[in-house]
């Protein structure tokens, strides 16, 4: 990578090799700044990187969200991390994002027992109706997936762009303070390794139940990206979203969904944060 960004020798006060040892992963690369940790890891994967190779950046200049959106990644305010998952070529593409979501949920619950995080299919981690984290999984073929996770840690409401102030949250805003990025990374990687090293072909029943227990769309009216409106009925063993439309359950495997809000509950959540922030 001549002329490219230079990896840091140490991150959060420890040599990067020490983080790799503590986290039980083969290789960690940390950077002060990258365009996108996902793009960087993709290049490492093409050069033959092992499963659970990890890339972290203190900030990203072109952080990517789902559907071509930008992911704001201010310096030191969150965990911007990518890791490589390798499984059988026939692991359903809908499954890995759900397993990563579960890993993020387990991380938050372990570090902040008072938090009630939820998964909003397919890739959002929400707390009290606000998005605290996002997941971007990019398949490279033959069962190799670049997994990117962004978790907001220490932003205040003033740190978010105007369009996000009503919808975004950080761990700190949710009352979970003074948790270091290295602890969040360690818990996330440990949960991810126990769930996806390698990923299963399908969710077994206990895992599916754990997902359902955190499924914030269940029972709500949702609208899919292609305009189908129905009632969310949980998540299938392959990670598909189940939506009941006119008495028939459809399996949604692509695109995003939007909850058709009752309006009042969403406004009440926003007010709560505005009060806390003042
Ligand atoms: C989303 O909610 O739309 C997904 C957001 C994913 C953001 C993370 S931050 C680390 C990794 N690198 C990227 O460029 N994106 C992901």
C-alpha cells in the first residue's frame, strides 16, 4: 500500500498486536483516518486476509452506510470498525447482518445493562426509537463478507447533522458513559466470533428467539422499499423479514423498511432526548 494511509503502531495506548492478542483475532490494523474501513478491509481480503482480520479508524472521510448513504464518522466519537467473515458460499446474504446485529446487541447489553437495544431489520441498532449504530455487510463472493459496524459512543445531540438530530443516539446520550472504544470493540468481536466463526447456515431456534426478542418492528406496520405495506411478523431462520400482507406472509430479503409511525410515540421519544440534552 505505497503512498496509502499508514497504520498506527499503537491504538488506545497499546500496541495493535496486543489488541489482536486480547481480542483473539489474527490481525488488527488501526488508522487515524481512512476513507472507509470497509473499503480498506476489502483490499486486504483481496490480498488473502484471514477471517476476523480487523480494521479500525479513528475517523472516516467517506464512511459508507446502506443504500449509498453516507455514515458520519467523527474522530474518536464512535467505533468505526470492519472485520472479515468467511463461511460457506451458501450462507444466505440476509443472515450475516442479523448475526452482526445480535453481536452488537449482546455487546451493548453487556456493557450497559440498563440499555434496551433493539434490532431494526436489516441493519440498524436502535435505542429508545433512535439509531445508535448501523451495520454494512458487503459480500465478496464465495462466502466472504466484509462486515462494517458503526457504533455512536460519545456524541451529544449537537454533534449530529441537523437531519439526524431527531433520529440518532449515542451510548452516552442513552446514559451509558465512559465506556472505552477498545472495550466496545473487544466485546463486539468476542460476540461476533462466537456467532460467526464460521456463520451458521440458518439461525437455530434459540438464536432466532434471541433475535425476535430484540426485533423492534414486530407487530408494527411497515412499508418496504418497493412500497409493500403490511404488519411485521418477525424474522425467518435465514434472516428474511416476515411481513403479513392481506393475510399472507411475505419474506423480504432485499432493501430496507420503514415503520409507519403512529407519530405520537416517535415525537415523545424525541422530546425526551431534547430535554436530556439541555
Ligand atoms: C447503515 O446504517 O447504513 C450502515 C452504517 C455502517 C457504518 C460502518 S462504520 C465502519 C464501516 N465502514 C464504513 O464505511 N461503513 C461501516
